[in-house]
C-alpha cells in the first residue's frame, strides 16, 4: 500500500480527451477521459480546445472552469490499465 497519496507531477494533453500523466511515485499512463465527461462541470471539456487547457492544480489535473478529477481516481485508472 502506498505511504502517501498520489499526486500528479506531469500532465500533457496528447489527443482530444486523452492525457499523458505521471504521478509522484513514477507511475506513468495514458488516460482517455471521454466517457467521464458528463454533468454540468465536465460538459465544457467535450470541446477539445477547452480540454487542451488542462493543468496541474495541487495534486491533480484541473481545467479553468474548476473541473478536476481526484488524484486517487486518476491513479486507480492508471494502475488498473497498466495491469
């Protein structure tokens, strides 16, 4: 079990709805978030130009409208897809 909570240390938008993410423990992955972009706060991210504005905010990835995903959820996606 991890001794600390996961933190995103690097994020790059590589395609519409897809992020290349690195975490503080070195875990690295490509995550496609298209199926997660529903609901009021995530709907603007369906615009590829807006999605491309992703940045690191504290321990996670965020967008200018306040949308973000928990770093724990992103890490779970990363480690589940890696196996």
